[in-house]
């Protein structure tokens, strides 16, 4: 009887899944279907529509009418991608939480297997499986007007291979905090770990409200103070290859920082955050990593600028 009363009173879902989306009609259905087909059923789906102008609202309302676990919220105006990610987190009521990108999909046991990891080890703060990538053809990307940097043909294969390697980085990080800082920052990849499973209270505590380039790295440095990062040695997650991280560093810095200096020195806010939050000693200890990061930022800034000039010249003459 006591157990039945507990179930009646305990109406909160065990897991909250946040799907922030903007104009996601091209791929949103497969993401929602993939979550609904999970073999762990006690979850809520929180969809925050960032003032989409396509058929995203129709798609979401259709699924909401079919499944009471789905809660659809449409923002009155576009609040920015990062704020939309934060919004779904603030709405979460479950003990565990994960973000589900609107252009990704998962194997049916992704949630269950990661939940088993977290529930059996209190020192793990984020668990994710290995992943692979998928993308559209170049023609379809152009036809559907998906924002991504168009690299010259001679460099495209090299860049695509490098991009795939970065996206697939989810290796585990264990040990003392100082050692974890170095192991994580040596190769954070494209921060696919961001889409792992967390305890809701911990990710809310570690989330950083104001965005900057590499803010995900900072969030994970916060998490590493609390525990370790785990990787399930099995591909259970499929991530869209041509997402936000392929917009180019200039576009990302303009969107996030909004100032000329913020574009010119894209990693300065991250450096400043690290100085305040992990301390000068850890920065000096990892000076080679911070040097490489900032030099890399200038290199990608230069490449991005050359491509922008090239594309502008091409469109002007055609």
C-alpha cells in the first residue's frame, strides 16, 4: 500500500530530456521517434521551439497530442541557441537529465545503459556511449540551406575526416582534478559528451549561463570537480556531422560574443574564465594546451576569413 501511495504521489519523471530546436523540420521527426523508442520509458521530453518559422511547431504538436510525456513550449522570440539549451534544463523535473539535439538519433538502449552507469557509481557525473556521425550530401545541404562552411575541394576530405574524429571524442576521464583538467583539455574534441546523461542537480549546478567560445569546456571543468566522465564502449548514438560547430569560428564568435574584439580574440573569454575558476597554477601547468588553443583559434580565424573573402568574390563575379 505504501509503495502504491508513493507511486501516486511521485508524479515527476525519472529522466528529463531537453530538445532545443530552431527550424528543425528536416530532421526533428527522426530525433523525436528515436527518443520515444527508448526501452526505458519513465521520462519527459521538453521541446523548446526557439520561434521557428518552418513546420517545427506542427511536427511538435502532432507528437505532443500522441504522447503525454511530451511538453512543447514555443518561445515568443528567438532567445539564442545557448539560452534555449539552458531553458530546457531549467524546466527539467527528473532526477536525471540529457540534452537531445534535434538533428541526432539514438539506439533504443542508449538511456538505459547510461542510466545503469550513473545509478551504480555516484562518482560519475556524465555518462555517454561511443558515437558515429551521419550527414547529408553536399547538394542536399545546399538545397536545404543548412548553414555550414563550404571548404575548397582540395581540403574538404582532410577537414571532413578531422571533423569526424573530433565529433567522436568521448573517452573517459578519471582521477584527481588536476590530472583530469589536463586529460580533458588535451583533446576535448567537439564536446559530444555534452549530449550524455547527467544528474539534473549536478548539471544545473555546473551550467554557465553566459555563453562564450568553448563554454562547454568550462562546464565540463566544473563537472570534473564533482566527479568523472564515463564512456560506454559501444556505439549507441548517431550525431549529425554538419551542425552548429561547422558554421565557422567567425560566425560563432559574432553570434556569441557580438563584438569585434570577441571575434578577433575568440578564446579570450574562456581564458579569463579558467583564470578565475581553475586558477593560475593550473593554467601554467597546462600552458602548452592554452597556447595551442589560442594559436589554433587565430589559425582557424584566418582560414575562415580567407574562405569568406573567396566566397564573396565568387558570388560577386557570378
